[in-house]
């Protein structure tokens, strides 16, 4: 039985991205009944006061230990899932997940976190990232051999059962984007593309589910609905109801929304940038990342050609079915076993 300490410092606060990744791996470990014994490692000194706040975020009553006493906990390995080491005073063999190198290569994107990445490269016996693209980017920026960085793609959960969501039904025909409204995600390109599409399809609305930032589309005359964050039930209904899902991001370490959309049968259009082709495989329609006209043409093809839309739906469902959290969890455990050996 491998005894793994999981750095859980941000588990109660992160219900997107990395938080979903960590919860999904923990759930898969417990459901598969693998030979792993998990302890949550938290920053508080007095764990009895805080432990239930962390346990509520998981589906197991895991033991909890303070990071200040982690070397006394009898652990075989530590896993830091939140983009680097949140503390450094440990003697246990460690692995850190680094999702991508955006904080090094995207101007102004969290440069203060670079130090955490360098610390992880120095203190951890192995690193994990989500794509071959990110492996190469991180190896270059951190000055480490690529073979020190294991590539473990993300998985996707089985789709939720269909449910009626009146607010989604009221949207009419729409193109869906899920994510933060920021330049890196290409929301400005999508808004420009939809402005072109709406000249011939005024019935088609751009719907955005995610952190709102209207400034990112300021000055673009496009009809859109910004929903902000939505719950899982509403998100599932949006994926099922949309004409297509568009993800024209400029830089991604993987692109989990692509797989989520595919699992619900949404046709997917993605940019060709960064790791997105690794996420979408042969199941997406690809366009250049900085070309609103090409994106508009692709949207037009999908909404006017039912055979193309059906083909993308079928390919997408098959792609998502093969990308499971169980695979991600097993591969992560293999890396932890390797450093503990």
C-alpha cells in the first residue's frame, strides 16, 4: 500500500480547473480501490479545527495532517497538484503537477508564480504535465530534461443524465464558449467571428459560461449572453443544447472544456494553438488562432451542414469515451510509485 500525502491547500477554494482535476483523481483512486492510502496535507497547524472543511471537498474521510508535521506522518511520497510546491520543508520524495508554462510565455500572466515552478523542478523527483506541448515548453523554461516531466492527459467524467433547464431552453440557437473571458482564451476572436456569422444568421447568439469580463469584447458589435459561472447541471444542458462549442484559445496546457463538450455530443471547433490538438485529436474542426474570418467560416459550415455536425458529434463522443479520469489516476499513481521506490 503506497501512502501518499496530497497537498490540499487550495482544495476548498478551487472548484474549477485544478480543483476539478484533483477531486477527479482522488475519486478515481477510491472507486478503483487501488493500493493507495491518501492523507490530505493542509497548511493549518491545528488540523482538528480545519479538517472537515477539506474532507467535505472529497468523497472519502481521509486522514489530515499539517504540512508542519508531514515528515512524521509515515508517508511514502508527496503529490503537489496545484502548480508547484506550496511549501518546501519536507524530506519525503515528491511529485508536482505543472499544468503549462503560461506564466513564463504569456505576457503578464501570473509571472509571480514562476518561482514555485523552479522550486518544484529543484525539490521534486518528478514532474507531471498535461500534454507533450507543455512538456516541451516546461523543459525549455525550467532548464530540465523533458524525460523528467511525465505527460499525463486529463480525463473527463461520464456525462450527467439529461435534465430540463428552462433557462437554457430559453436561449434559442446559440454557439457556446466556456471559460474565463480573457485574451489568452481568444474570446475577442470568437466575438469578432460571431459578429460576422450574425450578418447571415441573426438568430444565432454567442453564449459565454465562465468568469465575466465585458472589457475583453469591448467595441465588438456582437449579440451575446454572458452567464457567468454556472452549476454542473446547467453546464451539461448548455453543452447538449448548443449548435457547437467554440474554443479559439491562444494558449492552453491541455483544454479540458473541449473533452467535456465532446462527451455531451457538442460539435467542437478549436484553434490549432498550443496543446489543443492533443485534447481534441481528430474529433474537432480546427482553425488558426488569430483568424476571425476562418473561425466564422467554420461556424457557418457546422450550423449549415448537418452531416458535418453529426460526424463531429460522433467523433467527439468516441474521443471523450477514451479519455477517462481512471486513466489519469492510474498514470499519476505510477509516477508516485516510481519516486517512492
